[in-house]
């Protein structure tokens, strides 16, 4: 099985058919394919592979002028490059199997010639292996599970990008024996980060839109240390800049040992191109077998460790409030939560990255301003060292939307403000009905969790209805500059207020005189125009990984 020339990538053709294509076909005949036919985390992993090979084949693009020439140069350059490195793309090569450690072995036990292996199904997140759910897998009871080589390649690539930390199988490379617990997440899963991609009319256009120039990467993809200059004003001072080298793909300079200080490991873990196709897990597959060796691999520093955020990720400033009410400002990768729709995070995603590390993906520099495009947001949430939910949304971005994006941001802030007011109103109702509520909150270990549970019925109803009527906001954005701008804005804002009132009525009963008095007091607070203080349910819970 050759990863470069054998078909294994699920694609959708221009005519709408689904088929498997080779890596070489995607890069040399991308105009024939409309899109990928994969899940969100697989899409991100494949796009990183495409960008890695494209950078290596073109040795660039160095600047905008070379970026414009990518559609013309890539087919020939990719064919030549993949032919030159063909052996390094062999899945079962004896000496250098693709993305695998040839010298990996199981930890030997007494009286045994070889160590324990792991099932090949461990690479596929949807199969019931380990602590994965059995809901959609009816083959878990089979003694031998047959997985096609094409699927194995995609699973291996995705596993290296998105495998969760915590416990993992144990294996040994040379004299290094890995640990069973305490392993970090793969680089693309950490902090449940959102991955932002552009989608063009064909795969060829999609690859070009997502391809940053070396000039952009050197300017924006760097790490820096900051410290508080003024504790009261929360001002930040940039004190140290570390420029990240471009590097080369891991198959060109694959580590020969587990030594983390070797040049090859540094290339794989601390350079821009080297990290695009990571080796976060050490794996060795066996040909025509459902078993493998697998364990934790090289450590990939994340944004929390001081490394630049992933090229497809976004970073924003987050205000946190501690138990004493003191606020602090910190830089955080935009985290995706199943309870918060992706369109509510668009204000933090669809922005250009600054030299200070804030903003969206590196490819935002390529966003066309005079034509429409699709903005594809993918994410895999994590929960207690396991993968939870795959999320994705596609936003069709028009020139009018880009030009009026600040208006969109302002209206989302308005919607969030009404949601907070709704939550505060529900709490007022609860205090009137339950005299011990304030004491319960005071005794609670995590106050914001308790308050979020109280407000959940109202806020879920509110945001579900708002999302159903999101077209009102989009219509307003498109009509700015016309006679319809004011009427469409009023329609959107009236919907927000009416939805909040309806959500309050759904969550707060009026069956007894006491409930009716509480409802009236809460209603007065909800409908007043006076700004109310935000509740402290915005406290941010830090993740351990």
C-alpha cells in the first residue's frame, strides 16, 4: 500500500459521485474533485497533509506572487516530489514505514518472545475499542476485525493528529519504554480547539486557499512570552519572540531514535512544516493483521505551553473572574463547546491573525475580498482524556458580509447580552421562590456550574429559537446600505427580545401565587432597559491538557 499513489482518500467528484483518490491525484488533478467525503477531524488531518506535501513540493510559496502561481506549478511539482519520495510513503516498508516507527516493539513479558499488541481498531475513533461507545459498532464482538488498507491509512493519519491523551498502550523503542498514563493530547485535539478552513469550488482551489505563504508563516507563526506590565490595568508587555523555523516533512527527516533533543525530533515537533503531519503516537502496523504496536510518541507543545497556536486555529482574549470577583485577561485558543453553536464564535474565527498571535488561521491572509467563499469550521471536543463530539459548520461568506462583519459582531454581542439578562432574570425568579437559593449558591463548590444548570432550560430554548431565525440577521447584513437596513435590523432585534420573553415563560411557572409574584418581579427585570450586572457564570474552568 503506497500512500502517495494508491487510492485511499474519500472524495466527491465534480459530478457528485463518491470515490477514492490517491494523494497524487488530489494534488495533480484537484480540479476533478469538488470536496472531501470525510468527517470533521479527518478533513483537518487530510488538509494538513495536503499543505505539507504542497509546501515541500513547491519549496514555498515564498510570497503572494508565488502563491498566485500555485495552480499552475503544483501538478508538475507534486508529481515529481511524490515520485522522488515514493518509498517513504509505503505503509508497510520494512525500514521506514509511513508515519511509523520500524523499531517499535511490545514490552516483553517473562517467558514470552514478544510484547503485547493492540487492536488495529484503536486507530478508528468510531469503533468500540477501549472506552469508545459501542452505539454504532456492531462488529466489536468479532475475534478478528478486517479493516481495509485504505481505511487504515486514513485512520493512522487522523490518529496522529487527534488521538486523546491520558491512558494508552505501552511499547518500547530502543531503550525507551513509554508510560501507560499521563500522556498528552495530539496537537490538533488539545483544548477542543476550532480548526478553520476555506472551501473552494474544487479541491485544487481549496488547497490553494488554505496554503499560507512562507512570508506569512514567518511573520505570524511565532511564539512569544508576555507578562503583566500593570496588574490593575491588565496591560501586557511583549518580552520575548521566538521565530519558528519552516522545517521539512517528517518522512524526509524521520527520527532515528526517541532522543527528544535530536535534530530530527526537533524538526518534527517544533517546526511549521514538520508539525503539519505529526508523530504524536509511535505506531507499527503489521501487514495482513488486525494487530499493531502502539504507544505515546513525541510531545508536541501547544499554545498553553507557549508554542504558537496551530495554523488552522484561532486565539482570542478571554476575561476570567475568580471566586472573589477579580478579573484577569488571558490569551486562549478558541474552544468549541457542544452547548455553543459555532456561528456564535464566528466573531473570533473569521479575523486575520496579528503579529501578536491573536486572530484566526494563517490562511485568513488568502481570503478573497471581492468574491464569495465557504468558511468551514471543524472541531473535536474532548472530555476527560477521551474524544466526545465531532462538530462542523460551513458558513457562506459574501463580500457584503465581510464588509459589514463588525455589524455581525455587534449583533452577536447584543444576543449574548440578552442571554445573560435572561439567565439573571431566571435567577431572580428562583430567589423569590426558593429562599435558600442564595445559601445553596454560596455553599456550592463551583457556583457558575450550579447557576448554569438553573438557567439551562431558558437559555437552551432561547438559543435554539435564535438559531432558527438566524436568517433575519443575515438578511440585515446583506441589506446594509439599502432602504431595508433599518426594517431588517428591527425585525432581528424584536425577535431576540420576543424569544427571551418566551424562554422566560417556558422556564418559570406561574401556577401558585408565590410563583406569580416571582414571575412578575423577574419579568420586570427582563423587560427593563437598565443594564444589569452580569452574573459570575462566566468564570472559565481551566483544562489540564
